[in-house]
């Protein structure tokens, strides 16, 4: 058994959520993995194993379901917690199979992913480590993580994925980063039928070269299991042992901290054993667990391969791809240096308020200082408001830097009418196209008023609302929307709005 300290994250509520009847993404897969892992931990082995102790949703891929935010909190919280555990030095390997949701972007959910826990995990690691290596072996391209770090040399992203009329339609060899991040985005687009031998022939030399030229301080490995043979959304022919070999690779580097995350697919029991260094000690005959009947008729811990043709070998493309990738890595020269800079004092967990704030006791002097600071802030905001004219607000639509400063200070102390920031009708008339992870086809999705491109010359406005506080009447009011007739009432307050809706329901 390995002597490396392993942190394992699992929340019993993870498997209690559902994307909806018939949906391919099933959070119960994390419970399945955990139940099988737990089945191997018998009273006889427990001592040894423990070392003695709606707005941004796209298509039907990401439906709104009850508890979606709590589900995301569990997924992201586990990955952030894993990063904190690694950064503190209390673990050498950290596992969160509920994580690995690599398609989510800053303002868009995609491919079953709502919040990109991997990006949050890496941001937490960057508070401690100068360089982070991210590896993605999911059948789909890790586009969300690549996009987040596309312009930095502190994070090298490496994705092994299927490419060609396949979700998300990104990740060619030419996508290598931009600016300071040029060369630090490594993409290996593969074809149908990838086998264990083909994966190893390109994974081992590429990752070895990355470790040589980039010298990462920590590794984040996304083990998307939809690259296994027989997956309903995948198209590779990789066995359980071939998939787990990507985890076993880092057993040769025991001094390199490792975070292992889930992703697509349905089970990572064998990969858990690899992290513990006991993959050769466990019995592959399935012990009894809540999902035992799912593994009939053989009831073994296995993913057998099939007779798919490996198109990466038949056309020789995998050899050319390996050569192109190694040339890209050779051009990097050596590990990038990291300048001394201010490190965020607050962890990602604390910033997202996933942890309860500590009670802070204040005395009379603290209260007086706080009141004086508030008085000065309000006074400054009042002076700024009186010095700005209406023309400053309107000029904000032109996108000029001067107007942005003036209007932003005005927004701090007053409610801006909805009509000022409403986009032209043409914004809604231009649909966007997004690919679905279910069938890899493109569908048109309506544009949103807050999702504006630079072509309109308008800065994005976040947290807009048609509600505003009217200081004259002392109520929160709603501006009448364009097109609403005079017959519709203009409610003076939220209380009146609630009363009216209650009366309508009762009638």
C-alpha cells in the first residue's frame, strides 16, 4: 500500500439530485462509485486502509431542477476543499468524484455543467503554488477550463479528447493559447476507437515532456469516464485499466501533489484504488453493495473493450499528433517564472461564502470608526452624484472610458431607469448557436439583453433589475415595461404587488 496521504471527498446528498427523467447526466453515479468503494472497506481492511484512523442555461443539457444550486455547492465545495487540503500540506492526493464539470463558463452553463469547480479549484491552488498543470482525459474537450486560463502561463491545460462533429466542437492542435499563455494550452484531438495502447502511446510521452518543460507545482487530473468503452455519449474503446493508467502515471512522481476529479461517465472505483496504491490488492469480483445487480451477469469490477476500429492507428494520425505536440512543448524552452505579487488574502471558499464567517466582537471604538467611514463614503457619493449630468449617463452607451467612470459612481447611489440600459430590439433578434452534448448538433438559442457583444458598443451590465427604490415615496417600485398598456397597474410597492398576485390566485 502506498504511504501517500489521500483525502477523499464525498457528500451523501450528491446522489439525491436528478437532472430529470431520461436525462443522460445522473448524479447518482457518484453514489454508485462511493458504494462500491465502501464495499471494499470491510472491518478487516478498514484499519489498514485508513492508516489506523436559469439565466445562463443552454438547451436541454442543463435543465432547471430543484436544488440545482445546492448540487453545485457540493460539487464545487469538494474541489475547493481538495485544493485547500493540498495547499495546507495535510494531504498528498485529494479526490472529488463529484467534481470535474469542465464545460461551464463564466456566464454560461453547458454540457451538464453549471459551475466550473475545476477553475475554482485551480484559482485556490494559485494562491499557494506558482504553476498548476491541468490534465483532462474526458472524451469531450475541456473547453471551460482552457478558456479560463487561455492567456496565462501559470496554468498549463492539456486535453485528450474526441474531435470532429462532436461536442463541444473545440480543441484543435492550433488552439495553443494567447498572449502570455501562448503555447500553454495543449490539445490532442483524437478519433473514434481509441484503445489502451493508443492512449498510452501519446499520454506518457506528452505528460512526461510537460513535467520536464513546465515543472508544475501541483497537478489537477480530470478523469472523465465517458472515454471508457461502451459509454453512451463517448466513442473511445478504453478499458478500465487503460483509463486508470493515467492516474497510475503519477505514482512515479510521489512528491508531486495530485487532485483527482470526476467528470463524464459513471464510475471511478478502480481509480480510487490506484490513488491508494492498492489496485493490485483488491478483488475484482464485486463485493455486495446497493448497486450490485447493475453489474450482472459477471458481477466484476471491469469495463471490457469491444471490436471498434481504432482510426487513430489506421490513418497514422496519432503519430503525427504526438510529433506536433512535442514540438509545441519543446518551443516553451523551460518553466515560466512567476513574479512576486500580492496574493489574495481570502480563500475562494471564504469569498464564495461556502464557510460560515467567524463571529467578530466589536467595541464602542470600532462602532464609531465604522460610522465615521460610512458618513465619509455617503458624503463622497453624494458629491459625485451632484456633479454628474444626464448626458454623462447617456454617454455610457457609447462605451467611452470617461463615461464609464462617471456613470459607475452614479449607479452607487441612485437607481437608473431600465430604459437607459435596455438594448435595441436587434439584440434579441440575433440568435446564437450552441452545440448540445446529447447529440453534438447545433441549436439556436435566443440572445439575452445582458449577453451583449462588443459590436453593439455597450458594456455588459450585471445584476440589472426593473425594480428600484423610490426615496420620495419610500417604496420599491417597478418601471413599466415597453409595450405595457395604460390599463396595466403600476404598483407603488412590492407589498401591493404581492397582495394583487395573492388576490388573483384566490380568485
